[in-house]
C-alpha cells in the first residue's frame, strides 16, 4: 500500500479545515470521557466502613464469625475495621472509641459485657454512627437493631434432647458468663423445658454454675468438684457452649464417666462434632453463621443508606424496645450430623470423622 504525503503549506484552506476538525474531535472525546467517569464507579469513591468489635476470638465459633462476616461485608462493598477485646470490657470500650475517631460509618458490636457496652453505643450515637448489636444484646442502649440466633430455642433444644436420652437422674447446669445476655435467655428456656420433669421428681438439678468469661477451665473445675461430691448421681450435664462442654468432658473422662454421663453443648465446633460421632458428647446446637452474617450485612446496607430498620419483632433491652432479627438454629446429634453441619459445609466430613481422604459423598 502506498502512502501519499500532502504538503499542507500549499493548501491553506485544507490545513484550516483539518485543524478545526481535530479540535472538534478532541472536545467531543473529552466530553465523552467526562460523562463516562461521572456515570461509572470510580476506584476513588469512598466505601462505607464497618467497625466490627468482637469480645473474643478464643472459640472456634467466633473465628468463623470474623472470617465469614468480613468476607461478606467486603463482597457487599464495605471496608471493615476489626477488633478483639479478649474478654475485656474496658479494652472493648477503648477499641470502639478508636473506631469512632476513625469515623466508621456503622458499628457492629458483639459485647463482652451486656451492661458496660451501653457506653459504646451512647458514644457512637453521639457521633451519628448507627449500631448493630451482634448476637449478644446490649442492655439499656437503644441499638438500631439486634440480630441474633434464636437464643431461647437453643435452651429448649438442649433440654429436650437431653431429657429424651436421660429422662431421669441428677443434672448439672454449666452456664456461660453472667455478663452475656444470651446466657440468661438460654438458661430461662432450658429450665422451662426441664420444669415438668423436675416437678415430677424424675430429674433433679444437683448443682449449677455460671462460668466467668466462658473459661473452659471453670467448667472442668466445677464438674470435677461435683463428681467428688456426687459420684453416682449425675446422669446429664447441660453446657453453655461447646468449649465449656469440652471442659466438662475432660472432667468426666478423668472420672471414667465419659459416654456414661450425657453432655449437651452449643455452637457445632469441630471438636464437639468429633466428640458427638465418638460418643462422648450427646449433642450440640448448629448456628448457621453464613446465613447470620448475610442478615447483618443486609442491615448494614440499610443503615448505610440512612434508613431505619423495619422488623416484625422487637425485644426489650431493659429500657427500649429495639428491632430484633432472629436466625433459626438446629439441634445436632449423631443421627443427623451428616444432614446438618456436614451437608451445609459448616464442617467437613473428613474432619468430623477424622478420615484421611475427603469423602466423595454429598
């Protein structure tokens, strides 16, 4: 192909026309580009920031909450500032204050202390930051929304499954920490389920305790002492979560009573699921954290738009009725573990059954 070079110096009119065309073309491209930038997402656009304040990461359950919630929040377009107060309410307050100084757009808080955390809410609201109470209710604080698993149902499930398996004898109750509002709700529903059997004399509550900061050692020490006092009376134990159940079962194992005394737990931790298939733990309660995290992210989207949360349920926090979103839970035993936690992918079959190779079964 030949190229023809035209000397525009001999064609002044053509040169002027070409220059005008070039200017018009450049202006059109600039306007087009400006319009594209104004109507397209920009990498420099500010993303809303969630401050996610956790009381602890000691249990497997809370590690899952952290990982799943952060992943889903980022998928939804949020950035997340994370803190863990290691079961220290003073530290949690200081961490929340730091989040407020960093101008987070939404505060999501799983409180260490249901009462002390009210000051976190008050300070956030003064700064115009909406607050989500995450799984644990903050009392007397008027949070924007409380999202929780069905805590009262948990206590009923634990008591019912234990009663079906051990309908008579002495029970120990190993509650979680008193400063966690969920512990009170679970205990209340558990006792309501047990009451007919207690009234008839079939079941007797030998002793109960509230374990500060959910310490596994506290559960172990309590059961160890009770077995010395009542070596032949205990037929069942209800534990506030699977970590406490672990301490309970350690004490039973030392007394050569594992598998003989039945233990109920909560959270479907991997170690608990392994104990269930091994027969040292009777049951746990599965909380579908993925579904829960999705609910929390959805309310964060609503709050980030400046909208109020509409909910068909409310819960009284001691002073205020706050919107309440409830996520269902499932009781898990050896009989249905494959169809619940394993089927959902919450725990892997090869991990639960401790096999060497992944299972090809669905």
